[in-house]
């Protein structure tokens, strides 16, 4: 039984589960599993979801925060609306998008990012682009999170990973790498889970 076969079966399993549950993407289960283990999102939280399209993570975040919470979903791509979620179409690296986010949320509890580069097949390039996106997410989190807030970000593993991980560690009380069961075994992606934002003094 090849690793590829197992990986494809897992992908199919979570795809079917997502479709049955009404989630827009199987990646919804990655966030569910991350939150089950690390409790980064709670009821009533204000959450920013970066790289939200097609909306699976936003759906999960909305379920967790409930009616008293807020989810602000951001992506450069057009995303079909979901009741109860504020969508902002724009590039998270641009000031105009950051301004819209700050206007939509005064006090942010959690920033989550599933942003991923367009895969070229050249691993070093894909890794570097992934880290670039993760840095954008960290910068935005540093500018919006309340003290004590939480952060989850996807990044591809490689030679630039440690420096980025250490940067996150300098800004949060608790930082850990996590590979949810819904991730394919063949994938180089890992999620950095960071809790307890230390605040502006570390910027």
C-alpha cells in the first residue's frame, strides 16, 4: 500500500466529510482539529481569516465564535458570501486592505491564515513564497491582535522555517508546530500555533 494511495484516500475522506457537513473545503477539518487540540478560538471571539477562499475556515470560525462573535474573512480572490461573515476582498500585504480590516474590527482576538502560494513545483521557491505569506500574516497579526490574542498560520517547511518560527516565538507566550490529521502525509505544510500575544513592545 503506497503512501500516495493512503494520502489520496485521506484527501477523499475529508472531501466527502466536508461536502456532507456543508463546508466549502476539506481544509475546514484542519482548523477544527487545530482548535480541538489547542483551543485558539473561543465563543464570542473576533477572528480575522486571511486567505479565506473558498470559505471553509471562515465557516468553522463562525461556528465556534457563535452569534456574539465576529469573523472577518480576507482574500485577494472573490469569495461567495456567507451569512454572518464580513468579507473583505484585497491583498493582505497592502495598506488599503489593512485599513479596511481595522475599520471592521476594533479588538481582534485571533488571526488565522491558511494562505498558500501558487505551487510551481520548485520546492525552494514554493517554500520561500510560503514564508513570505506567513510573514505578511504575522505582520498583520502584530498590528491588529489584542494583548493575549492568538495566531495560527500555515507555512511550508524548509531552510527558512526556523528563523520564521523564532520570530513568532518572540511575540507570543506559547508557540508550537502542529500537523493536523486532515493534512496529507506527503505535504510539507505545517501550522504554527501561537497563543498569548505579548503586545506592541515586541514589534
